[in-house]
């Protein structure tokens, strides 16, 4: 396992590291030491003043860990698209050393900033690849990314002096990540978890004002999208991926937050698994009014793109008779909008617009 690069000073032979002042006459040595002491004091004062100005050191309670940053990160690596888009939205591209694990094109408006940040991998990078980027802060959207079977554990990074952060939405109260698959939730996710993540990351980088401005903007968008929308009789089904054994949204993740915001109901609200695999016969029994379709660009499951999903729905002997399919009531979302992220607000806007287009708004 590689370690972070050793600073040049520590690779210099001991003799060459001996300060010249130690080889000078005693009088000169005394003078230099006095000057050094004064300079050191001034330097320490300057560092203290700078730290106070940026609010550092900062300690954040995160998913059972206390994450301390002595200074604002300058070489952050984001291991999931969700945390990447928050950092980019906060204007922090110049302090990022790499990104990874993408399901969709980057959020509109962030293309230019994203192009300046190296992409370490389209999926999970190796631990070694991340260390090669010399990160001083590592973020992820999921506990599974920074855990056993993921890129590495948080402890592995922290042993090397690299603080880590995981989206609080994945360790919120009621979230059980050990229940198999994508875990389950006994307590519905709220957008407060997303807003909390934005505030945490803004504080970590010393840009709290930007964080508050971003949260205020997102809240305004939610209120605007949901204004006057009453669709309590409309059932929604969210299909993320896989045509043989589809991953459909349970009650309480990001799709639950979208459904709640638009005042509709989830066809599988009785399921607490985050993304349970449910057979098409059961879907036919529920016969949802609208199907919300994940339009993914990755290539891990069958029927990743919206085009492939719609083709399946309209040709399969079971699904072609669904009410939503017959009436072509489809709403297309990015994969990120269907995960707890800044894009969940985009999901609310698009589902709300779809309900209005389908004549469900009252």
C-alpha cells in the first residue's frame, strides 16, 4: 500500500539539512537565533490570524466520526458525483484534485468548472489512484464508498493524515446500510440532510456564506416547483435500473422526498428498502399513474438509459399494458436526482412539471 509522498526535506541527507548557522561563531549564532525567535513568533501570529480569519481549525461531526481540518482543503478528492457537484456549486473547483464515480453528465452550469478537475475514474478508483492525487480531504456520497469493499476505509485515509467526509444522508437516523443492497430506511429522508451537507462542506472550506446562499437558492426552487400543486391521488413509480429485476424506489429515500414535495404518493410506499428489486407482475398489480425513469449514462445494469427503459416498457408483455405506459406518462430524471443530492431539487422540479403536463395539477 503506497503512502503519501514524503516531503523533500525528509528525503535530504542529515548533513545537508544542518543549518549553516550551526557552523558559525557563537556570537553570530546568538544573533541569528534571536532573529529566528522573533521571526518565528511573528510567523506563528500570522498563522493564528489567518486561521482565525478562515474559521480553522474546523471540527465536524460526521456519521459517527469527528473530522478535524487544521486548514481549508486545497487538494480535495470527491469519490462520488453527488459530493462533486456540491463542491463545484460552491465554487471550489480550484481546490479539487480529482473526482470519480459518475452516473450522469455533470449538472448544467457546472461544465466549465468540472472540466478543470481531473477525473480519476468513471467508477470507484483504486486507493493507490486516489493517493497519487495527494489529497488533503476526501469526500463521498455513500458509506459503501468509504468502507469495506469500497475505495478504502475512512481509517485507512485518516492513518495517513487525510480527513474524510461522507454525505450525512447516507447515515441519517433510521438508515441501515447493513440490511443488504442499498440499505433501508425506517425514517423518511428529508432535504434537510442535503442542506446540512452543503453547510458542512462550506464550513470545511471556509466558504460559509456561499453555502448559505446555495441553500437559500435551492429552497426557493423547491417552493416554486411545488407551489399550488396538489396530486394526492397520483401514484408514482421510480425505476432506477435493470430490466429483468428492476430496482424501484422504496418509501423513504430521495424519491420519497420528491414525492412528498409534490404531494403525490409512491406506488411502493410500503417498502422501506432504499432500492428493492421488485418483479413486473407486482408492478402491474400496483399500476402506477406515472413512471419516473432514471436516464443513466453508466453501463453497469441492463436498461440504463431512458430510451432503453421505455423500449422495454412498451414491448414487454406485462409492462406494455400499464396505464402509465399506454398514456406515455414518463418523467425522465438523472440518476443523481434519484439519489440524495443537490440534484434531488432538480428531480422535484421535473416531476412537478410532468404532473402539470399530464393534467394532474389542481
